[in-house]
């Protein structure tokens, strides 16, 4: 578990069973058994990010209403504020 909290090998965005096997010097099949027994998912996981902003839900509702309640035939454009 500690290793999964570390940064994956150079060039990788996530840990794989093979990379764990090489890092820990444990056979692939053992890593696979441990991963399955612990219900660990090494692949991408879709999550919802929580916000500390007390107005987050109000802001989210306002943004969603732009999509849900937009006039017929209109186009809603959402630029990325981080770009």
C-alpha cells in the first residue's frame, strides 16, 4: 500500500501490476493475488472532486442551469478558466 502512494515509475501516470512487481521484486502472480484480495484498482478511477468552497453547490447549480435551462437553439460555451 505504501508503494501505491508513491509516484509511479518514470513516464507512467499510474502503477501497474508489472511495475509493482518490478519495484517490490515480487512475482507478477503474487501481486495480482494481493491486488484482487484487497480489492485494489490500479486502473483509472473516475471521481468527483470535493470543494472547500462554501458556495460550491450554489456555483455548480448556476453553471448547470446554463446547460439545463438554456433557450432553445442557443449555444453554451464553457471556457477553461485554468488555461
